[in-house]
C-alpha cells in the first residue's frame, strides 16, 4: 500500500528528470525506432488502432482520476485543455469508434504536439517513479505513433474546406482557452508563457497571438506536406474524409 500511495502521491517535489540525459535519449531512440517501423513496415491494422486507442484512453482516465482524487491543481492543470490532451482524447476516440473528424484532429494536432513534448519535457514536479511521469511519456509516445500511423500508413486526409474548418476550430479553441487561463491563472496550451525560458517580456495578448499563429502555421505546413505525399500515391490508397 505504501508503494501504491508513493506512486500516486500529490505533494510536489523537485523533479530529477534530466533533459537529454541517458533516460531521455533512450526514450527518444525508442520513439524514433518504432516510428520508423510503423512507416516502413506496417499495413492498416485494426488491432493496432484499438491498442493505441485503449492505451491512450486509459492513460487519460488515470491522469484525470489522479488530479480529481488528490485535488492537485485540479483546475489550473487538471483540465483537458493542453494541445496534446485534446489530441490524445480525439485520437483515442477516433481510433476506437472510427470517427474520422476526431482522427483528423488527433493526428494533425498530435504529431507536432507529441514531438515537441518529447523534446521539451514539461512534466510535473515529482521524483521518479510517479504516475504523472508514466502518463506523460506513455501518452506522448502513443500519440506520436498513432498520429504517424494515421497520416503515413492509413493515409487519412482532408479536403480544403475540412482544413479551413479545422483552422477555425483551432483558433476558437485558443481564444476560449486564453480567456479560461486569465480566469483561473493557469497556462493551458501555453498561451500565457512557454514551457521554456525566454529572456523577453511579451505583451500577453501579443504572445498569445504569436502562439496561435505559429500553431496554425504548423498545421498548414503539415497539411501541405502530407497531402503532397498522398497525392503522389495510387488512388487506391487515398482515404479522404469529408466529415469535419
């Protein structure tokens, strides 16, 4: 029981995780190797979709249960308002229930978000082992692999109208989260400050605008690159979803 309580403890400490240390590098190597295998060796596989979907859904349920039960920063950090949390929920439900809209959001948001999160660690202040550390890396690794599978193996895509709708949804999401952040004094979607140190004090509205524009630019680049790749494939491999 003591081990169980220690794993799910809620009193913050100083994290001992070393960015680009041995453990971090090992995780990045595993992320790259499995990503490569998915792209080069995998075919469309319903069992893989369900595995990724249920792992991500279990990870999210565990994380929010911990926030709720321990009351650790329940409102300021425990809501599903970070990019990757939204992407994980969308991807998991999209994969499990074959919902094209959610699969698209999860994959397009997820591939950029997961890579960024795995390179720039934004974990909670706890010493290993702790539930948030397992949740962080399991969530972002499976988000990465699920996104790569959908974009490069299953080859999902969107029409121009679908993509414009996603950009509209993304912009509205950021605007709403910015308001929530100012009400709760939180930093969801990193719209108040970045997950790394910058030696410049931006006007909060200017900074939020920059974050929104950068995120939309990344989505646009993903859309152009991925669709150019798909258009070069045979028609039989193209799956275009029109349900956004």
